[in-house]
């Protein structure tokens, strides 16, 4: 982050929901924080990214999800919740694809 900041480069979080892998939305911490604010785990994830200063691209095509994803600016995660969210990092990538696979995905219609 320090290096990127020196070069005015923004971190982009593409696919912040881990492509729905590993039952991510049922993570107890995400559900607990979401319940506190009346938000979904997806909204908590997006809010965390925004508060971290990341540019976040959830990639939804379903109109209901798009509306849900934008409704993240009426609450703020506490320092403790931000730390709790950071502790969920397992240093594991959920989306691993070759350049060719990503190129092929770009040719497919988006899922709802």
C-alpha cells in the first residue's frame, strides 16, 4: 500500500465476494456485523473495501444485487469491526485463472 500510494496508484478489488466460493456469505463474523447494521454480508464486505480505500468492483448484473451493492454508504464499520474483517484474511486466492481463461470469460454473457 505504501508503494502504491507513493505512485498514486489505487488498489482495485475485483471479485470481492470470492466468486461465492467456500460459503463466504455465511461467515459468522460477516453475518453478525451485518445484523448489527441491518445489512447483508455482501454489503459488509463492500463497505470494508471502501473504508480500506480500495476501488471495488462487485460485478453484479442482477438489478436487485446492484441496488443492494450501492446501499453501503449509510453505515460505517468501527475500528474493531474493520480489524475483525482483516482477521478473516487467509492469504488464499479464491479466484485463480490463466489469462486465457479470463479472456474466454469476457466472451460469455454475464450471469444474473
